[in-house]
C-alpha cells in the first residue's frame, strides 16, 4: 500500500519555519543527506499524520544524516488528536534497538 | 464493556444528529505511548528501521510521533517514514446491535463531573485540569 495514498493530512509542532513536514514523514520531497525538519526551540518536535481509513503500521525508518541533530528517543501514540508536549512526558516501556 | 464505563449521552435540547463516529479503543492507557524507541545517534545517522508491534498498531487513524534529542540540543531528521498496510479483519458494522456514547474524557473525570468514574479518575494531573475546566 502506498503511504502517500492513505495519508490525508500532516502537521507538526515546534518545527523550524522552512521545514517540510511531508518529507519529514517520508511522504516524498526529502533530499538525501539533507535535514527536512528541525526543532525550532528546544530538543523535541511532534509530527502528526491522519490516515484516510484505518491502517496497520508495521515499521518505522529513521534517517538523520546529521549525527549531532539525530534523535535518540521516539515515542509513538495512536488515535490522539488533542496532544501536546506535556502528554509526551509519560513513562513507557522502552524498546531498545 | 464493563458496566462502570458505560455512559449515556444527554443533550440539553433536542438536536438533530448528523453523524456517528465510532472510534476504535486503543490498547493502552490513552496517555501512554504505544511504543518508545531508543536510538543511538549513529543508528539514526546511518538510517535505521524498527519493526513495530503490529498488534498494537492496528486500526490507526492518526499517528503522533514525538521526536527528541536527549542531549538537549536541537533535533533534526531527513525523514521518519512509517510502513503502512490496510487493517485486516475490521469490525463488521452490520452486526452492531447497540451503540453507546462514551465521553472522550471519561478516564479523566475529576470528581466534580456528573457521571464520574471513581475507579479511573486521575484528579491531580495538571494537564487534565487545564483541559477539563468547570
């Protein structure tokens, strides 16, 4: 299933003004070796994507060409429309890879 | 559904209902992430694919990805791509005999709300107080 076909909208919180949110979510437009999205203030940002119908997510692939900017922690939440940075602070079972 | 979680929708006036949205119930506490992934900077720089726990990531309508650099410095990515496939074995709506309305905030009732579910209230959460004003 092509990811582009099933995503209806994307948005983000705390990204720099020139960020490309679709590229940051792997929906095309990313330039190899270039940073598509960077936090505007602080050390975190949040990306959101809405799907046209219910889907199953199978994998997550991170590409961060600049090691200094690379994320060290990613948390995934599903079916949450009202979400802020406070909500992301909850502890969770960690999966180390 | 356990009896303690059942809620009725009560409207102040008669109103026309134009749509009914049935939202799948997520598998974990709504404030907790379903999966947290730790990466080394080198992993992320090289490009890293993580297999998600498929049983938890079914019936997804909205995905929220919180991204952090724990060193405290700015964080940036080229992409965080999510592999997607159609959810199989979805609910057969034609077999639903009864629909009950469950308020979205039922887990966060704070004691002054009618219909409070005391077994699940979390009255001291500051985020909750901000969201649920009286």
